[in-house]
């Protein structure tokens, strides 16, 4: 039995930098490229679940062997609170509800725990190494990701039965007919839905704007913008120009520099918009028609012209029901969800009431507040700010924090921002002692 102490002593070695680099790259690549699976045909399962929870288990084991506990900063404390509140509300409401509250509802507690595991492990990686890994994976992964999206857009039709269609359908758990309806209209590449592709592509686009050392930065920006367009995610197609204008106005120093940047941004947006108006109708008339209809509905307020917008507005009925019957802790159950109930904020309020909305508010408040920790990491601060803004915007019509796959990305970014802070010299206390905001 002498091998047992030797094995335990080897656990902390697994958390040396090279092993963590491999762990982080594996996590990101499995998030981006691997399809979902189901155990015994029922329980949803992903490879990145094993990577995330496995990394968290090894981290905790290594610290316990050293007689320490993981330190909790604001973000990890909020995530632990979200897991606790989700579990408690599910138990309390589920025990007295006439609606169906089953295993799936209780498993939702694992989502914030997965985010916390990823965030804490990424923090253990030296800043320069985890930043390099993040930049390389995002830049390289975008090439096959957008390549597959182009193939789905140009080579597939709803009636296609070729190898490319079969391969594409393996990445989504949507109804086959619904997934096929996207062929030639909205690409989803290796993701569950086109909007997930749009979120990830927007994420990488923001990285190309904020991180000057991103490999092949201009190529990455072009491919990311193309990915957003191919996904047909109107939340970002209309939202990105606003964010870019805001970036030009508020980032930088000097009125002249801001004005110059704003002019360049407006010129590029105008040229891009005019080019798309010419190219898209000839490439995909259906896509052009849908986008024009959505723009017209948003500008005129005639939402009955767009079924997607109209359906999401009708989801407000769930808000009214929850406000009337369960305003504080929600209904927890999924029984009353409509087929197009996608908004993270509506879903959170419907299922967890004001307690759930308060959790989201606390997360974004804490995330923005922690951006001030490392003033020397200005580019990473800017990327983290973009990541929070994109995630918050996505929640209006879809949701990242309720998505155990793409929702991991924002916590990877926040973990990189705070990498190798007081965590590397934390003692056995659960909460750290106050540190200088300029600690490196």
C-alpha cells in the first residue's frame, strides 16, 4: 500500500503549468468542436463536463493534501451562491408544487458549479501561458468552424441527405426537421443552434478588437464577422455595430483620437453594410428577406411582420404568470415553457423568480467590479468587459449563463484576467485576506 501516499503526493504535480495548458486547450477545443451525447439515451453529457469537473476535483484534492481550501473571490462566491440558491429553491418549491419537478431540475445546480470549477482552475495557470493558450485556440479554431458554416450555407438545402448533412445534424439535438430548415439559411456549424455559433463568433470578434497579440488578428476578425453573419443571429447583427460605436467613443484618450476612431468605425460599418446589401440577395434571397423583415419590424414597431420577434414578445405572458403566482422563487418546473422560450432573463424569472434575477444582477455587478483588479492588463480587461457585454446582450433573446456549453467561455476569460493573483499564495482560509488592487 506504499503507492497510496506517493499517488496523493503526485496530485499537486498535475497542476503545474504545462499540464494546465493541456487541460485548458482540451476544455476549449471540446467546447467548440465536440457534439453532445446522452448516457443511457436520457442523461445529457459532454466531454467538456468531464474536463471541467475533473479539473476542479484535482484542484480541490491537491489543496486538501496541502491542508488548504480553494479561496473564493467575488465571482466564485457568486457562483457558489447561485448553486446553493438553485438547489434550495428547487427543493422548497418542488416539494410543494403541482408541476413536474424532476431530476433534470435538480441537475441544474451543476451548471454554476461547472462554471466555478473552470474559473478556479484557469486562475491557477500563469497569466502569460493561459492568455497565449486562449488566443491560439480561438484564432485557430475559427478556421474550420467558419469553413463548416460556409459549407452548410452554400452546399446544403432542407432536403439534403448527403454526408455533409448527416455530419452537420450530429452536432445538434434540435428536431431533425427544424435543424434541416436552417440549411442554406442559417449555419450552426458544430453547435446546437445558429445563435450559439453567433455568440461564439461575436466572442472571438471582440477578442480580435481587444487583444493586439491575437495571432492573425485581421484574418480572425474577418472570419468572426463572417461567422456572425452566417449564423443569422440578429441580436448580434444589430448589436455589434452599436458596441463598435460605443468602443470608439468611450475607449481611448483624447477627443481627437476618439473622433478619428469613430469616423473610421462609421466608414467601415457603412462600407460593410452596403457590400452586404449587394452581395447577400444574390447569395441567399431567403436570408436577405428575413433580415430585412426583422429590421423593418424593429424600426417601425410592426412586430406582427416577424414571427420570431412576435413569439418572443408573447413569452412575456410567462412573466405575467410568474409575477402573479410565484414572484419570489418562481415555478422551477419546465412544464409551462413555450417552444420559443429562449430569453435568459425571462426563463430565469419564470423558473426562479426574483431570487434568480437577483443572482444575475449580482453576477454582472461583481464581474464588472472585478475588472479593476489588474490595471496592468488593460487589453485583457477590455476583452473581459466585451465578454460580459456580449453575454448580457445574448441573454435578451437566448442565453449563455443557462447554457452549460457556451456559457463556460466568459468564465474562461474572467479566469485568465485574474490568473496568478493571490490564489497562488492563498493560505488555508476559505476567503482571502484583502490584497492590493495593483497586485500582479
